[in-house]
C-alpha cells in the first residue's frame, strides 16, 4: 500500500498539482499528480535492493512516459520534472528513508506507442530504471539478483576515449554540471529529449543539457535544442554548431582570440584545454581531466559509491 500521508510524497503531489495548474499546456488529462505519486511510491518499494549487508539502493533514472500523440507535451513535462524543486524533494525523501543512489538522479521524458504498458489511460506514466549499457561511459551500472533483491556487483564508468574532458556551465542552469566527456560524441542543447511533435519519434537526446526556463530572457533559453556537439577524433575534441539560432563562439583564453564556430564548417573546430565556449549567451568552460583526477567515485558520477 502507498502511504499518501508521507510528508515528502504529499509535497511531491502538491508540487505537481501546482505545476499542472500553472501550465498553459498541461492538464490532468496529461498527468494526474496522485497517480504519479502512487507509481513513484510503488516503484521505490519494488526496486529497492540491498548492497552489502544493509545499504538500500534504488535506481537513479525516473522515466516519464507519454503517448506519441502527446509529443508536444515533452518539453513542458521535462521542465517540471527536472526543475530543482522536484529534485530537492526527491533528495529529501531519499535522505530520510536512507536510500542510496549510485549516480545523480536524472529524469527522462519519452514518448511511447499506443498500448505500451508504461502509459495508463493516455496519461503520463512513471517508472524507475537503472542505467543501460549505452551509458557505461558515464554512469555506474549494477548487476542485480532479482530473486534475492540484492546487488551483486557494480561496474564503474568505463571511458570510451583516451583523453577525458570536463564541461562546466558558468552562468546557466544545466541538468548535470561538471559533465565529463568520456565518449566519442557528446551532444549539447536545451532539453534532454528532442522529439518530433508530429510523429512523436525521438530525434536526438542531449548529453550536456541546459534547462528550459519559464522566463524567456533566461540565459539557458538562448541555447538551441540541437545547438552543438563535441566529437573526439584523431586525439582531438572537435566542436560543431548544428545551425543554432544564437551561434557558438570559442574564447581561446591562451591567446585571447575569438573563434566563430560556423554551421557550415563540417570539419569542426579543435577545442584546446582551457577554452571557453559561448553557446548563445551561456558560457561553458572546457578543460582536460588529468590522470590523477580519474576517480569513478568523484570525477565521473559526483556520488561516492555506497560502502558495503
């Protein structure tokens, strides 16, 4: 049974109710706050596993699923579930219940086809998920014994490239700051999931993600949804602009030069250690991560692994 008197879950429900009421797009036909709280509570009980003797761990990915026919709601839902207010409520809940995460909490919004079990009554559904193999370069993954409800083994992130770099947003809110570039292609943009509103199909999933803000003039909103990408090739990090509205510029701190990254430049521009990138009006620092910093517990996830 779900305890709807739990203080934290009640606060989550009230937060979602207020967010839906404030939204000019969403209604309770799209998301029922009480249903979401019920699913969240149920999933946390269902997916609570023991690590070692007494450490209780839960998945760090909250997946919100909506029908493909409601693809135009993705941005509004992502804005709600990735805002600091919701994430802080969840952190407070985890702390009180002594539940541990192997990676920072993240919320994904996805569209699913008609009849998918993750969507009930054409409204948003919620599930908890562990990182998959496709996230092995970024997240700690686990081996689970479902029968015993225990975690047998953990797998620290495994970089897919020989040199690692770090991206740090300096004047805008991002979903995960001090992000480590540890795979061949990293996509940068506003919002995590970019969906075709006509077909409901996923176009692109950003890695270094700027949060959409309700105030249009906010710095993060100057970053396009499919703004840029960094590709590691031939021992170089190459920066590409994908036709962003407000442009991309590299401020080379060593020489004080500015380099415009044109969408027409299909070869990309080589990034150097210490460069500053201006994406729209958002500033991001780029720096190499040195060997002695490559700690899975500190540099990769930002979370210390629970001790067993």
